[in-house]
């Protein structure tokens, strides 16, 4: 109880200026009365649900199941070109192997899954446990060859360990497999003893195979000659430990969850501009200079809704950080949103319009969830407007209705590029977005009623 009060006290100290509600679409000619009229009625909510269900059931699921199941070597084949053709055997990366386990597990835990997808999750779990787990030093390799018999990159990257924890926890929840829960508990313990920074908080980013710090030579190649902490890593630690706490209610995990809420709502926020950056020294001093003064709009809006979920699990009021959520969303909309076609751009320098203007699949997925979450929290129609614009972009331009799944990247001329599956692309971002938004739509009808009283 004392811990919870301390965390609430610290969180309450962190205040960001509350922006005016007029910032959303402020230059689009939409006045307050028009915005008020755009609150969704039952028909609008139904149309959104139909679009989300269509994308999930007719585009995402058929691409990933059963086509990526590797029946020969185990795990998942994730090496598909722009048109969804498998390019042959490839190394298997911890991040996307774990994300795919998570997706199949989460799918089974919804109305859209089936028993065969639980088998697909189990198939991936066995590969993760038997081929990617380091029997000598424990924890998971970053990458193995296609057979899983050889570690191609044996280092312990905490970003990958976070996704392994997320996958193990979700799979344990839906399957009841006690070995998966035990592995998740051991992994959490390893990250606590080997990677957690007891002095400054948060977690060290990349360690050697035996969990010792990287040598200066390796670090020079990895991250600009100095050890760093990353917002992106802590974002997904927040996500993983939120789910782990829901499974175990372990006191130490709950303590780390509160710490990660502080990290992601305070330490990584550049308060002078109202946005987050990625790279920090051990003491959370941000990297400075032109290469680092950039904002990733997708990570900022993802941070919003993951913080909401984390606070809910921690028993903290979801309104405590409302000013922060508004501020981060405002920045992304002011500088990174396509007001004509819909969708979020990739990134940009501080306080300037986006200069990397491709539409990346995962950024659209996170923007979709965050905008609907903001509407659910506030009942303000401007967030619903953003949600519908992003959804319209996704359905018309990001989804590949011919070959399945989403285009990795779409440029300003509408040209698609990238891969359908690879070391960084799996069913996690877009599959998660569809499932999360479908869950929230039912809550939005309640929001509409409560805000019309």
C-alpha cells in the first residue's frame, strides 16, 4: 500500500501544461459545433466494427495462419516479400518469433480465434523454449539460424527479452501451461538481477551472452560508443510487465511496473517540447544533437495507450496522466498527421513538420489504438475523427487486399515497398490494433451515453 501511495505521489508531481481542445484539426475549418455533431452514433460504431473485423478476419489472420508455420524446423517462417511469397529459410529473430506467439495466443483469447491457433501458439512456444533459450547462461538468444540449432546472435538484448516475456505470459494465460509461466517467472528474475539499474532505474539495453556489459569495442558498433537506455525498450518492458503482473500479481513485478510508468511518463519525455525521444545515458540524460532531436510519432502515441493499460493494472487512476496524453497526442497531430488522407507520418525534428513522410504499417496501427483510447477516455469527438481518418487510410491504402496483410511502407505517391514478414515485421502491431480496438468499441458506446447526459 505504501508503494502505491508513493508512486501516485510521484506521478502526481509530474504535470504538463494542459493544451486547449482546439488543437485537433484546428486548421481544417471544423468548428466546435461540427465536431460535437461528429460524435459516433450506433451506425458509425457499427461501421467501424465491421471494418476492423473485415481487416482482421479477411486480411490479417489468413495471411499468418497457417502460412508461416514452419513444420520442418519449428517456429515460424517469417521471410516474405512484398507480395507475400516466402523467400526461403532465414534466421529466426527473437522479437518476431515471440510476437507471433503472442498474436496467436491473444487471438485464441478473443471471439475471433480457434483451437488450431492455440496449436500454432504452442508450436511457437516449443521452438522458443527448446531452440532459442540459452541453456548455459539462461535467457533468450537474440537470433538463431533457421533450424534453431545455432545461435547466430547470442547476445541478450532486453528489447527481445521483453517480447519473450510478453509472449510467454500471454501463452500461459490462454493455455494454462505451467512451464510457460515458470519460464516467464525465471526470465523476469533474470532481467531483475542482470539488467535492472538499481541506481537510476530502468533497464540496461544490450548485454553480452553471459549478461555482462558489452565491451567498449562492441559498444562502439552498437550505440555510438556509450551505454544507453532506450525509450523503445522501456515501452515494451512496460507492456510485457503489465501483462506479467496480471498473470502473477508478483509484488516485485508490481514495483517494477510502477517504476516503468514513471520512466515512460517522465524520464523519456522532453518536457520543453511535449514529446519523447529514444536515446538516453544511464542517468536518463538525453542524447543531444541533430541526430537525436527527433520524434517518432508512432512511439509517442503507442506510449499513451500502453500507459493507460499499465495504470489500470497498477490500480492507478487512468485520468492521473491525462495532461500528458493530451500533450503527446497534440504534438503528433500538429507535426506528424496527414490531415487530408489520414494516417501518421514516420518522424520529424523538434517542433517542425515531419520530414520522413512515409506511412509505416506499425505507426498506423498505434495511431488507431491511441486515438480510440483517447476518445474512450475523454468522449471528445476530435479523437473519434482522428480514429476514423486513420482507419480509412488503413483500409484503403495500407492493407493489401490482394496478397494479404499490410504493406510495410507507403510513400507520398502511394507506392508500396518493404516486406510482408521479416525480422521486424509480424502480425503483432496490426493484429493487436484490430483486437484492441474491437474490445474498446463496446466501451465507446458507453462513453457516448455518459458524455451526452
